[in-house]
C-alpha cells in the first residue's frame, strides 16, 4: 500500500463517504428546490449538514452557503464584501495567504475596486499582529487571514486578531480561511464574521465547500440566477457532494482524539527525519507549536521536487514546498515571505497527515527519506 502524506493537497474519500455519494446519486437525486416529498427530504438532509458545520464551529446561528470548494468561498468572501461596501474600500490579507485569497485581493485592487494591503509575517509564518494593529488603526473594510497555513502549518492567533479588530476597527469584517483548519484545529466562529471550508480536505468529495457567515451580513452574490443559497450562490446545489460532506463530518466527529493522534505522529515524523537527516531544517513553527498535521522540511543539497519524485518511486507521496513549472523551479512565495534563504526554500518538502495516518506510514516515510537523501546528496550542485 502507498504511504500518502499529501493530505493538505487532497484527502482520500472514505468508503462510507463514497457509498453515501453513490446512494445519493441513485436514490436522492431530486432537486432540493422542488416541493414534493422526495425533494424536500433532500433539502432536509442538506439543512442537517449546515447544522453540523455550524455546530463544529461553535455557533448556533450562522448562514452556511454551499460552494464548489474553498476557492469559490474565499472569492465570495472578498469580492462579495468589496461589492457591497462604500468607497473608500480598504482590505488587508496576509502575505502568505492561499492564492484564492492572495490573487483575488490583488485582482480587486488592480481593477480599482479597493486598496489592498499585504500583512507581513513573522519568521515562523504567522501574520504579524503589530502590523495588523497598525492597518486596523488606519481603517479597514475587511481583514482576511488563514487559520492554518497550507505550506508550513503556521497557526494564526485568531482570538488575538479578533480582539485587535474589536478594539481598533470594530466595523472591519474578519474573514478566516479555514480550509486547512476545519475539523483539525479548534476555532470559535463567534470571534469572526466569515469562515471558509473545503470538503476534499477532510475526506469528502471534491467540488464541495462552504462559506459560513454571520446572519445579516451582506455580500454581493457570486452567481446570479434562481436564488439558491439564500440568493448568494444561484445554481442547483451539488447534493451528492453535500451529503458526502455531511457523512465525512460525522466520521471526523467520531474520532474525538483525531488532533492528538495527528500531533503525536507529527512529532514522531519530525524526530525521525532529524535523526535520519541531521542537516534537515524545519520551515515554519516548531513542530509542537504548529498545526497538528503539517510539517515543512528542507533537506539541504536536494531539491524538493527531486526528493518528491525519489519518494514517489518508493510509494511515498508528499508535497513539494515550492511551486514548480515545466520550465523552471520557483521559490515558494510563502517561504520567501518568511525570509527563508532561497537555497533552503528550494529544498522544501511538505508532509501532511490525516486522522487515518499510521505509525507505520511515518516510519516508512522516514526510512525512505533517509535512503533517498544519502544517494541524492552526493549529486548536489556546488
């Protein structure tokens, strides 16, 4: 069996989720906007999924807008806020946000819809709270920060950021991209205004996600049409995907020690890699301080892409810490913003776990990294 340690890219749908999607396609294929009993039954099950999401976020009264995934939800949060705001509109996002936030913020500014400010980060990858405070004092319409960084596992201090917003600019909306955090790291939705999640990061089907907002919060709709999702996202909902997401949430809730399990394995992985390759460097927070499931490590002298393919040959799948194109290797924007030297950043590999990762998976990965490194480092460029 392959060892899959790229769960931040996507996760494998469980057998139960796959069966639920198949059942929905065969038995509950009705349009939830129709008025006869089978369709109303589907709508009821969608409503139950919304309630599960709200419950997982510790909020009783929130609006859950189903989307095609995290990218659409993040775009809706940013563009939707800018679209209903009066000039001057000023938004701030951290410099290490996922492209669905970072590029959206850039595009809105380039179109003249708003002024965009990029918040610098600390060496461990967290958004600089002092810089956030300064921008809030100048006045912001929207502040968007990720709960967990998808490359390094850096955890932003959402309670602190929320307090700063409340004290310095109460009218500023606070959006949190929770794609890498939902069901893995705790968050109190009552501290923020909007939250993004994506199904395929927690063993649900691709093409499912949601933007969770406070009741009464206005947004410009992302889709115009029949008025589904409380006028925010027209189009017939992806009911098989949503029911699969609902089942995936049930399965995560049935694993109450999932975070502790992943944290233990992450520490085992970190210690094992350091013993196997003493020269290795962790990029981002110390393992015990970051998210429970993401570890970014550089193996000096071996490019990340080279290590990735060497491990692939042994049936171990990991993520590359650098964004690569067919013509040249680019240094990760995230690692660059953390001021990690280019020679270190180009050697980065991301390991990301899930609740179903085993000790055997970790030990196999460590063993294969050691063997690959001992061979590949001999060919490093001088």
